[in-house]
C-alpha cells in the first residue's frame, strides 16, 4: 500500500476488550490495523478506515483499499453502521472494571466513583487526589477549599462593585468635563467683571471730578487733584500710600489695582479713615475690584475685608446705604471668596466674618435681602467653618 502503517503497532486501550476472529478483521482499520473508536470514514465503494488515519493521508488522497480518489477531508463520508458496530463491542471501566460497551464506557468513567478526583481548590494550590466518595470529606477540612468558599461571596461582591463603579464613572466623566468648562467660563467672566468694575469706578471718579472742577484754570487744578494718579504713572511706594488722604488713596487704588502691593497698602490706608469719606471717594467699588483682582494675595484680602468692615460700620440710614452700596458692588461675594481662598489664615477669617456682619446689618427689606445673599453665597457655612 502507498499509505504508511506507522499506527499498526499501537496498543489498544486497556479498557477495551480486543475483538477476535472475523469480527476483528471486519472492524479494524486497513491502515493502522486497529479497531479505533470515534468516527469512521469510507470511500464511495464502501471501504472503511478510521478518521485518524484518514486525516494523515498524503496528497493525492486515495482510498487505502481501492485507490479511488477521495474528496477533501472536510467532506469525508462517514460510515454510521461501522461506528455503531464498534460502539457495541464489549469494554470494561479502567477504574472499577465494570463490564459495558465501547460506546458507553467513556460516559461511565466520567462519573465512576472509583475514578481519582482532584480537590476543587487544586488551582489554589491543593495537591490532594482521591476517590469521589472521599472528596466531600476532604474539602470540608481543606484550608484551600474553605478559603475559596469564604472568598466566593466577597469576590462576587467585588465584581458587582467594580461594574457599578465603572457605570458611575461613565456617568460622572461628562459631568466633570462640564463642571471644568463652566469653571473656566466663570473665571473668565469674573475677570471681565472685575476689569469692568475698575473701569466703572475710574469713570465715575473722573465724571465727579469734572463736575466739581468747572471754572477755568483753578477748576483744572481741582480736576487734577480730584482725579489723582493715572494708570500710566509709576506705582507709589507703600510709605507714600500710607500718607495719602482718602481721595488720593482711592485714586491710587483705582489707577494701580493690578499691583497687589499698592492694592494692599491702599486698602490698609482706607481701613483707618472716616467711613463716609471713603464712600464718597468711590473707594467701596475700588476695594471690591482689588479683592477680585488678587484673590490669592493674603494681604489684599485681609486689608480689603478690614476696609469693607469699617466702611459699612454704622446702624443709621447712611450706614445702611453704604452697606447696600457695598453689596451692589459685589462685596459679599468678594468676602466669601477671600474666606474660601484662605481658610487657614486666621486674620482673613476674622475680618471676613466682621465684614459680612456689617454688610448684612439691617432688618428692613434691603437688609434681609443682603442676609439672604450672604447665605446663598455660602457665608453661613464659612463662618461656622472659621469658628
């Protein structure tokens, strides 16, 4: 034959009883000369050979008996009757020796009580192997199996929590991006508002100076004195600021609001002046603008809160009017922002609490509205936190 007989010397499985006589000759594969379990293939003339030998045939594929050309292995013709006869041959279980047939011995051996079993915790490290009847008793005391049983519900819970965490993270991710975008937009608007507030204060002061300075050359001198420093002038020193009167200090603060040093010195100077003069000089809006422009500078926030506390101190109608003017300028929000930005600075917390208290004085409708504004801005929580 043109086909190798390399399988002819293979020994049959011990569990299979070798058929004898004519029955063996009729059922054995003509290539390996053994009675093989499983699929049996045949040519169109009916010659039968085992699927294992059929898969090892070299091209061109031909029947080992008649040399007829065979089709692709994927289109092999099965001999069902041959398979049934082999399956009916006697066999015995290799574990318990039970007499059965080749077709049923595999299923029996799978559940045979005498078949050696491994511990269910073998993957965890248990090396035990024994009979099925002894498996339950072993696993009841096996530390690996006991650990596995204890960990099973926890592992299930971990899997569920991870799935829930992934679901929550998927929901939170777009919200975080939205919050970040809104925060950036809010900072941009706050900066724009602060710049506009400074510009507003400067324009008001210039208009007031022009209105009060009409009258020729003498009026012009009064205008220059009223307007004070210009933005293009060099920033004054701290000592110079501390010697200025109220109007000059307010003008310096407006002109040099971007210079934190000048802002802190001007707020300090204004904090120790008459509250009516400070308000008339337009300093309330300038102080708020300085605090917004330097939210992270401790000295500016400290002196700004101090100055707002003093300018809003009074329970008469004029004092309430100054408090309302400060609230309209954004003083409540500026003080709250200062306390949020410097939670560990005691003097900022102290002056912030006092400033909020003075701005919110009053039991009339406007006073109650200022209190509500402070509450909405988070002032109550900040005061409690400071305490």
